C-alpha cells in the first residue's frame, strides 16, 4: 500500500501542494485536476523525482526515500513528456530501459516481445523511433512503463496523442492490470478514467478536494444537473446566470446542460456524470 | 491461512471471528510482514560499497548499454581530442615549452569531450524523468559513464604518451605518469564541482576553470610549469594519479547515493537539469 502522509511541496516560495493525505491500494486511481493544479508534482513525488518539503510517502509502511532502489524496482512510470532516443528502435529502447530497471537480461528479451505485442508494435520493432507517429511513441512509452511488471504504475497524461481506438485498447490494458497493482492515472480528460477508475482523486487549491468512487462523487451533484431547451439569443444570459456544462444544437434550438441548486418547471433533471463534477469544480479556472 | 484450535469456541469461533474481522486481520498481518521484509532489505542496501558500485556499473548496466547509441559522441570527441592534442603540442613546442606540459594540459580533453557531448545528447532526448524513476537512475548512468571516460582517457593518454615519446624522444613513462595524474586531478575537480554545486553547470565551470588555470600558469610562469613536470619524481605523479582515482571512485559512489539525489533534485526545482 502506498500512503501519502501530510505531504507539502514548495518550490522555493511557491506552494505547489499542501498537506496531502492519500492512500492507494490495488486498483485504478484517477487523478483529476486542471493543468497547473499540482498533478504532475504529486506524481513526481510518488516517483521519487522530487522529495516532499514536509510529510512522508510510505510504501508498505516504509518511507520510499529509504527504500530507494527497492521502491523504484516496483515502479513503472510514464512521464508527461516522455523522452526517447530518436535513433533507437523500440526493441533497443525497451532493452535499454529494461536494463536501467534492473531486469534480468534473459527475462528481458521475452518481456520486450510481450510488451510490443500488447501495444501493437511488434511489426515495427525494428523501425527507428524517429519515423513513428505521436501515438506510436506514446505506445512505446506505455510499453516501457509496464516492462518490469510494476507494482505501482504511474501514468501522467497517458492517452495524449492516442486515437480513439488506441485509447480504448489502453483502457482495456489498464483494467486487466489493476487486479494486483496500484495504477495511478493523471489526466484532465475525464472520459479516460470515468469508467475504469475505482477511485477518483480531485485536487483543488493545492489540496485534495475529494477522494472517492465515481458513483459517490457524482451523487454529490444529484438533483443539481438539468437540461433545458433555449433559443440561441438567450444562451449568453443563461451562461451568465448558471454554470453551463455542455450545449448541443437541435434544429433551431439549443439544448443546454447546466448546474443549479434548485430545479424549476420545464427543466429536465439528469443524472450527473464525472464531467459535470469536473466542470462544476474547475469550470471557472 | 492454516486453521488451528483457538481455545474457547475452537475453529468455529475462529472462523466466525475471521468472517467478521478476517479481511482486516489478514491485511494487518500482510502489512506487518511487508514492513519486516522491507526493513531487512533496507539494512542490506543502506551502505553502498565499492564492489556493489562496480557490479552495478559494469555487470548490471554493462558497458554496451552505457554507451549504446553513443558511437557518434565518442567518434566526434575522439576526433576533436586528436586535433586539439596535435595543435596544442605544435603550438607549445613552437613556443619552446616542454612536451610534458603539453601532455599535462591535453590529458583530460577526451574525458571532457565525451562528457559534454553525451550530456548534450542526453538532455536533448528529455529522458531524465524516466531514468530517475528506474532502479539505476540518471545518476547511476552519469557516474558509470564518468568512470568509463576515465578508463578511455587512461588508454588514450597511454597511447599518445607512447607516440609522443617515440616522436620527440622523451621519457615515455614520465609522459604517461604526467598525463595520468592530470586526468585524475581533472576528474576529481569535475566531480567535486558536480557534488558541491549540485548541478552539471558547476561541474562544467570547474572543468573550464581547470583549463584556464593551466593556461594562465603556462602563460605567466612557463619555466616553473615545465620544470615541475620535468623534475618532480615520476612516482609522485603516479601516486597522485592513484590517490586521485580512489577519491574519484568515492565521489562517483556519492553521486549515486540517495542523499545527493535529494540535494540535486531540490536544487534543480527551478531548472531543467
């Protein structure tokens, strides 16, 4: 189990995270927050790229700073800006990363084959990565993160650059892995985690705003999300009065989905989704 | 979990108890076991030693992986070094300086060349974050490469000491000893810059400082410089080189230690590397 105990992180005088308390067990955790909310800092703390200014991060009761290489051996990480060597083939690149991860060379060769198969790059294993598309590069990134069969898998914006088919495939992979691993997915794309995450962690104002299941988080907005039909000229007035989370055109009219504490006649109450919560929390940011 | 008779109520009670609290009890036991195991492993890994460092460097990472994709860097550094050494020797001999002074000044060129070029290439790849999350971090690779560069410099200096000795009928052993001590002093200073300044920039400043001091010394006190290198005992140079090597390996081990990584990342919060 990974525990974050009262962690604060300052960059000189700037406070990036304040008194964060979290516990991660096996399963998928979606870390949702808009850009600049401290997601990446939190992930960097978990992956030992940064050290907390205050507080501790524990893995199975021991500080990760003390576990050092033992902890990193259990870690798989896909950074937001995933660095790679343009002249390398994916096979050569995975071999290099596998060695740095401390994997046995005999085991490594088999594992590279499996990972390339998993991300659908077997046919391209001998092509130089400089010829790859953004989506293919991202798939190599996912493969390297999974290479050492990590106990803790940390993925920072993993679906960036993937097409819808690749995203679906990626979600399938994550779901199959989450049984015996802690998977942490940081994203600002709600649909990436809405249907696969067991827990959602939302950050706001440098603190944990909520940490719960999708169902429980959405319950908090129950009875506050409505849909109604408005004319195009009225739309700006509605946007001023209410937080409009989405709009779609139906003929000459526009159907808006919005948040309001109380319902009125003519407003159709709808079931809140995670996206509604996200926009409710961060809409104005 | 083996079942055992637990006094009052026996197995049935124990089953019931586990039924109610089972998950929590098992989880608690697992956690305790994990903590114990981690503490045992901690005691085993707390002290990085020389053998461990060498095994990590040359066996677990391996020379092939350390310099994978670095053929261009090594070739360019090698060509630059050969040209620089040639020019330096010509210029210094034209000015009537000793061949030993030329050997001393040019000995760390290959080390510095490979380091700077490989660092530029590594930085360009943007793989720092990923490497820092691996068992062998960016610093393990950095330290291992620095050791490798020492070795390459040592071999290269040996070869050119031999070539200079033949060409200029100089004392080959003295040339080799002078270049060896120079390389190791430079490596020491370079790693000290990295450790003290907690950044590559400070190491590069030390590197520039070393060349600058040598050239200033050569410019303002050429006679003293030449005489020192020609007249100090060869054993002294070898002794300085060996001591330098031992200290340098200790420095490299410090670079891979968690404490340095923490200081470095804290200092690097506002910069790229």
